[in-house]
């Protein structure tokens, strides 16, 4: 019995050391989990602020003032050609002007087009508006770019936009009083429903609803006479093509980017090349 008791006493220090190691391990794991939780919380807050706050990106275009029915506005002007091939209005996402619109605008200017910006966030932050005022704003942007660039009155015009800008382009074009030469829409990742304005829920990715919202399908029949090119990102759950059912016989072309997210590969070379091809398609004569 004495040897057994001595063996038990011999094992007690080992057991205590093991228990102490387990306790320290649990404390370490708890600290790691707390640290990971803090990191995740910080990243989540940063992501929400990224969605909700306007971008602080300063575009390089020349500022052109616009006189609108309910206050002034402005468009950024990009052009590298004395005789531009056409005019393109580029509408922003709900965060405002960013690297995405800047890349697209510079690319179009290099290709010989005169470009004007349409900052959806700034427009929504500075007024309450409806379809009529939105359409008037796009028309004034076209006029300002034409006037500044010396573009011909009969040159082709496109409304284009990314996300919210795509939805706003549809609404701006779905009116009787269009600018002369409006040829087509170049739409990157529009949703099913847009809004005349921007709310916090919109910024968080919730589908717009209420009296100031509009379904693209309800506006689609009013796009007669235009060609619609839509860029569809294969990895983007937000954009929508079901609205096109309302177009009827209006020509529409879906241009797939199967491996791209909502930003179309950051408006990379693949997207820009397909943008050029889409513009050529809108200008081509109807197939017989």
C-alpha cells in the first residue's frame, strides 16, 4: 500500500501541471476569439460605412454647371477629341463618383467620345426629385457636354450607368422629351427596382419600395426607339434581367461577364472591351 500511495503523490504534480496548461489554453483561446470578434466587428462597421457614406473620390473631369428646375447641379466633362464621335452620360452607383466611373469615362474619352458624369448620390443628397426632374437633368448634361465639346447636334447619345446609375438611366430615358440623338442605354448591373432618391435601406442593399420607387419593367415599354445593352456579372446576386420582359420588341442584348462581381471586374479590360462592342451594336443597322 505504501508504494501505491507514493505513486499517487508522485502523479499529483503532473495532474496539476496538466490542469494549469488546460486552463491557460482556454484563456488563450478565449482571448483569440475576443480579438477575432473585435476584428470582425470593425470590418463590419467599416463595410457598412463604406455602403452608407458617399465616396470621397475626386473626378478629374472639368466641372460644367447645370441649371435645373429645382437648383443647380454639375457634370464632370471628359473629352480628348476636337470632333467627338458621340456623347455619353455616365451615371454612378449609390455611393457617388468613384474609380469605376472615372475609369469608364477616361476610356470613352480615349475612344473619341465626349463624356459627362451624373452623380446619383450628390443629386439625391441635394434635392427631392421625380422622373421629370431626373430626365431634365440628363438632358441638361447632354446639352452642356455638346456645347463644351462642339459635338454635332445629330451625333449619337448614350445614357449609361452602374447599379443605381443604370436604373436612373432607364428612368431618364423613359420619357417623350429625350435629347436629340439618344441611341441606346448601356446598363451595368441594374436592379429590378429603382428609386427617385437614395435611402439608408437602399445603401444597405435592400430593394427599394414605397411611392418614390419604380419598377424598371413598368418603364421598359417607354424605351421604344432605343437599343439596350445590359452587362450581366455572373457572380453578382444584385443585378436583374427579368425587367427586360417589359421591353417587348425593343432590341436588347445581354453581355455576360461570367466570372465578375458587381463591379464588373473593377471596370477592367474585359468589361471595357465589351462596352466598346456594345456601343458598336447599338449603332449597327437592324438585322434583316
